[in-house]
């Protein structure tokens, strides 16, 4: 579809794709809309897919429990195309045509500096996956980041390189604000850890060939390549790296490698799962396994399998999808706590719902949270990503882990968590 806007409605556990009318007029009984202000086209469209796979399960869970103060939830997409210039018109369209707008998932890294102030001015609560370090100490009152900053993710890759004993590394990052934001903190962390960089290249997305760039990398053969690219670009680059004899070089990458399309492209590039397993090393935010909130999210996502936009294998372990899910659940609980669906009313309750404390009742799903709030209990929400330690800037740090490729299951396999103390020291500039 060429529509910039889509609605995913989870009513009656059915995700139906609909074109949105030119203007949405919301009455008191109309569904509340969660606006997904993300890229749904272009090289970073995976970010929109991540949010869909968080929003739909949350909407389903909320609606099955009776809605937010009796009103159901719908998830509506507003396509930023992954660019700052397109994000502001998309944000303004969302604000002007959606009078029943309840919360926003987004904007992401490439768009947040431009679009987040627009939402802040409109007193609109946003749960943003933007990794941009400029939001590490944001003064925006309505901005929440339940995912760690790109600077921490980049530092985690550097710490992993140190743990693996790589004597040097080459950097290959696709063009675009999201990937490029990782480079300065990564280079700084590598320097602090004493790991030289043999070559630092930016490749333009979705080019027909990267043979020139591959040749430059192999001129001074690195111990590893720290890499970030979308599925199409990664498939081409890794294919030509293998063709040039560099298939045995470890490739350290990040969250893009958690998606099915990226993994399929990589398996094809390496000629099979066994060869890929010898090279691929993925460092991403650690997604808690086995907690009640995690189980609720996965079960609800799996119940939607086969519906439009749902991709269980790609996103059930995604910390980004889980953060989107937790954001919607949090907004619903905050509205219940304040007896208002207006963001300017319920915003202040969000940090309270995440904070730990003596005597608090811990809940891991929406229904239990609503029941506890109605009973007058002080609630802490521990969700799909586990416990969130929100700081004064509405940011979290979180844990990171190293995953390799398991050829027997054809999926990523947890190897180990990175040492939290060392990562925190690196992030704070203490090593």
C-alpha cells in the first residue's frame, strides 16, 4: 500500500489492516489510538515492524481486559520513511487528524531530534526507541526511552570485542542517522579499551555491489568487523566479503541481525548455517527470559500469529518490540491510576508505575495492574523486558548480551551476558 497511514485493530483478537479516513474524530466512546510514528518504508522499515509486534499484543491484552477506562485500543501507523524531513509532516498529520490519540510509539533515531519536540509541544506521551545520544539527558517531560541509548549499545560492542581478544577491528556502517549515531561512541570506547581501528567505512544502503569497500577492508585484514547494515545491504556486503576470502572474519553486529530477513540474507551470503555460525556475533540488549511479563507478551504475540504485520519468530525476542508493548501497557495503567486518558493528566504516573519500593505490588500484565490499582494498591509494573530502572531523564541503561548463530535451530543462541559493572564503567567514562 502507498498509504502513509494504516490502522491495526486488535478488537476481537483480529488484526485487520484498514485505510484511515482523511480525518479521525474521536468521541468519548471511540477507540483510543496509539500512534506508531515510525519508518514503515525505506531501509529502516524494520523499525516499524518491531513496533507493530509490540503494539498489537498490548492492544489485544488491554482490550481483552475491558480496555482503558472502558475504551478499546487501536494501533495506527504514521510513516516517517526513516527521515527527519518526513517525520515532522507525519507527526503533524497524526496530531491534527487523530483527536483520540492516546500515546505514541516513536519517533526513532533518524527522526527524533526533529519530531520529538513537536510531540512535546502537543503534550503527547511518547515511548521512543531512538538511540541518539542527545536524548541521554533530555529535558522533554513527555519523552520516555525504555531502550538503551545507541551510545551504550556501541560501547557494548566495543566491550565484547575486548572480551573476545580482538587485536584490531574494522568498522563498516550503513549510511543514515540511525547507524551513523553509533560510530562516535564506538570509536571512543574502542580507543579507551586499546583496540585499534584498521578501517572505518560508511556504505550507502542497498547498492548493487560493495566490492571496492570489501577490498579496502581486506587490504589490512582485521581481526573482526564491527558491522551495521539493513538486510539488503548486509546480504550484498557479506556475499562479496565471502567471495573475496573474508568469510572467516568474525562479524560483530547489533539489533538488525535479530530479524528474519537479515538472518535469511546472512545465511545465503555464507552459503549455509554452519558457515554463518563461525562468523556471526550479535551484541544486543539482553531480553529477559522466563519472567511473567515476558511470558505474557510472548503468549499474546503467538496468539496473533498469522495476522497482518505479526512475525513471531523475528520479534518474540526483540527488546524493541517488548519495549513498545510495555509502553502501551504503561500508558493504560497510568490512565487507570489517574482516571484520565489525557496524556497531560496521566504522564506523571508513568515513572511512579516503574519505580520499585517497599510495600509495592508488583504486576506483570495489564489486567492484574488494573485490579491492583482499583483496590488502592501502589503498583510497580515489571513487563516484557523485566524491570525498568528509569532515571531522571526518563532513560534506562539495561543489560547487554552476546548471541551466536545456532545452525541446529537456525536461530540466535545466547552465549553470555556482558559484565554489567564493566559496561556501566565504560558508559560513564570510568575506563
